[in-house]
């Protein structure tokens, strides 16, 4: 059923487009009722506006906290037009119907984001606005509620359809739910300091529909939080290439998270395939780092995702363009690098700006059947001073550097994870196996295969450091690393068989350090 708008209540915090809307409605003979700053903006544009206090018979009071919370407002919104009792009550109490409500809420999230003090944050919790939104949305059979300036054009003609009003109502309830979720999370996490509150309200806004999910028969979309605390892959600027897929986002996120561990380090390149790194290296230049990372696994790198920690230059872009690459993520790219990639129409180039802080907090969520798992981010970092040498032989400075490099990479490899590294480059990566021994063997085999393809005399596992994301439960995984040529080991420790593993390391002449921290990633 179409409804002609005879009276509209306009009360907005964000005044974008409100004057134009008021002018269009007034041209259709609509009576405009408004509050505070919105009324002033409309009057300054030459429009006739009725104050809310004139409608209610009560002045705005308590610094504007009480102005729309009145039966003459909510009666005009909630009354069922074809209900005789409702109509009798309206006539008895001189309540006029309101056909359109245009409201957007106090800027709570923006107030938090700018670092306001607690009192100002509390003052920016809207009460009357959400009440009007909910009342109008409930009575959408007769009342249109518009909460998004993008929808103003739909009501400028002075009439609304039932289909429009239903869509407006759905959008309105989503808006108030998201608004309250932001307030609840601020109270729980910021005001009360809770990491995992009793109730975890989530409010995510769709940023894009994706072509499909992990597989073509699955639908997918990208959502972002109402208030983004720190930019990541979801905020990257895409310069070229077709739309990103679900898998592209997932893999690019894995690559960006890992390369961000090196944001204050030397030029570093990460190559990811199916969310696992297949090559990581640091070098004097990005081009050198890419060559070393690519050499680790030239087969898996085909169709992979690349992330770098420095602006892309021509030499690196030329090297990357040597094979098919799905996505390249970089803080920035110079004109020459952009021109080189422009010739690769299927390559997506994402510019991220400042890399995310690997030590940042936050929650990680995973859905399970019937529920949701939540945990704090794995932002654990181990420094050289925190390492505990547990073997008779002390590691050399180079071995310590390689241990920490391998450990950083292993943090981002699916468990069970084994990573061999030498001279700031991965030599072999074993990921996602059901036991640690197989991961060690696979990583060594991949290193040998890389050496065969490159024509090296020996694989880079010879003289390498090996990292295990969790403790070696038995000595067999360690012995596989010895067989591959590793001379140093970094692992969490904590197994009931630590003494057995340490003894095996001593017998083999290895240097081994414990971190006291593990990095499972499932």
C-alpha cells in the first residue's frame, strides 16, 4: 500500500543531504517537524519547520536529553491507522500521525575513535533517536523510517510503498542493533577491561559481495567492523585486476600478517599458497629477497600471493612478473612498478599503506557447529634475550638469527609446522601434517627438491636452523632435522620427554633453544 507523506520528523546528527531532502518534501506539501541543529539547518535554508516542542507541548530539557520521548511523538509513530481504538486515542489526546521519520544517531563510534574522555563518550549515547527508529520501524505498515542518507532520494517524491517501508525497517533495526553492539562492546572491553565478556555483541557491515566462497557452490561476502581499529587487508586499495575472491582475501591476509612481522626489519618478501607460506626471505633489496623466497619453492609460488614490507620498485616488479601471480600486497609501489604490473591484467595489486602492528590486540573468531570460538590474537613475540639455551653447545650469532627468523615464519604456518631457515631465508617448510616427524621430513624433501631445481650442490637445510611451532614430543622429529643438515633448533619445550630430546640434540652436536611459547595455528 502506498502512503502519502503528510508529516515528517527530521532529526539527524549527520546532516549530509538533509536540506535537499527537506526542500523536496516541502515542495510536496509535507509538514516538517524537527529538533535542535537539524531545525536550524532547515530554517537557514528558508524552510518552514515546526519545533518538536511545539508538537509535544513540552520544551527540550536536560541539555537535550529529553525532547522526543513523548506520547505525542511515539503515539504518532506507533498508532495503527486502521485500528479504531488507536484512532480514538489519537483524537482524544490530540496526537497527529507522523508518516516519515528521518534519523541518524549520535556519533558514538566516532567519539570513541577520536579519543574522547568517558563523560563525552557517555553523552554521545543516543536515547531518543533509537527509540524513534524502533517505533517507526515496528509500525512500518504505515510509517517510513529512513536512517541512511543514501535512501533520501527514495522518499523525496512524497510517497512510500510498503516494499520500501519494509526494507527501511530492516535497515533501521540493523542500524540500532549495530549501534547498541558498539556501545556494549565499549562498556565491556574499554570501560570494564574485559577481553572475553559474558555477551559478545558483533556488528559487521558488508563491504562487498564476493563471487563465491572457497568453492563455487558457496556464497560469500566481505564484512568489516563498524569501527576499524587498525587497517588490514580489508582496507587495502586495489589498483588493478579483477575482483578479489574469498580465497584471495584469505591468502592475502595470511601473507600480510606474516610480512608485518618484519615491518621494522630489512626488505622482506613473503609468498603464500593456500594460507601457508611457501617462501620467505629478507635481503639487501626487495628483488634479492624475492629471488631467495621464490627459490624455496618455485612450484608452489605459481599462482601464489606475495606480500612485501617495502614499496615496490621496478626490479622487484619485473621479477614477480616472471610467473603468474594472483595478488601482490605492498605498502606502496612506484610508477615504474605500477606500469609493469599494469601489463598483467589478471594480477591484483593491493596497496596497504602502513603495515599492521603484529603486536596489536583483538579477538579471533571461528564458527563451529552450534557456536563460536573466540580467542585473543596470537601476538606473542619472543626476543633473543628470552631464549633459553638447553644444550651443551651454545648457538652462534648467525644460528640465533636464523632461529628467530624460522620461529617468526613458523608462527604463521599451519600446525604441525616445521621451518628450516638459513641466512635470512626459508630453506624448507612443512605444514599441516598430523605429526611433527612428517612435517620435518616434508620440509627437508622440499629443500632438496629446491636445490635440485636450482642446481645447487647441497640443499639450504645444510647448516640451517629449524623451528618447530610446538615441542618435539619425541626425538624422532629432531633426528629428521639432523639428517636434513640442521645445526640449531628453536622450539617451545615443555614436553615430558624434553630430557630425551635434549640428549639427542647434544649427541648430534646441535645447539637448541627453548622459547617457552608455542604457536599452534589450525
